[in-house]
């Protein structure tokens, strides 16, 4: 069974990661990748059920990975460890990707595209960029300022 229709390659990690998380939430199995369902002690009644679910989630994740990505996590034992490995591999080094996306945004022109097609390309780039830039969570109002600044920059690009 596949969780998502498009395989995770690395280049598409932010978008595929969101899709996989959504699919796991829908199946009530996100706890096996986010670490909130720890492995029970061997020999306990919960161990067998946990192992069965863990293996199922691992299979779903494996079926959602491109071959070169799969090969790097094929021998990892738990869904949580696989997920952490993927996060470490593809979430670090975002600065070059952020630079690339900002360059793509700066160079994007409407030319002969319809307004709808142009906006779709812009929105895709904005969404990819926003998935890589983590804004701090706070109650002081600073996050709202960051959000307004981001929206203003998006408006200027359009």
C-alpha cells in the first residue's frame, strides 16, 4: 500500500513529508513516526501489537520512497528512526535550497503565462519556501509580524 502517489526523492521532501504525515494522521498511525508511541518492553501484551503496527507503517513509508532514498533507510528498525533519519538527511542544508527558491522567485516572469498559471507557479514556490523557513512560535505577537512580512513579500512578487 502507498501512502502518497508521488515518491519522496529528497528534492520534493517538504511537500512529500506533509503528504505522508497527513496520510498517517488519517490512518491514526502518526504516533509511530513522531515518537509518541514508544516501543513496549518485549514480552508484554502490547509488544506484539506495537510490532505489527510498526512494521506496517515501515512498509507504508518504504512504498512512499524513491529507490535511492529507500536504500539509505532499508535497514532501520523502527518507523520513528526511519522518520528521524529522513528528517536529518533532508531538513539540513536548507540554506542552499532556500537560496535557490528565492532566486527562482526573483527570476520568475509571467511572460506568456496566463495569470492563473503564473500565480500557480508563484504559489508553489512560496509554499516550498515557507515549508523550509521555520518561524518561532510565540505568544508575544512576533510570529504575526513575521507572517505579515512574508505576506507582504509575496504580494510584492505577484
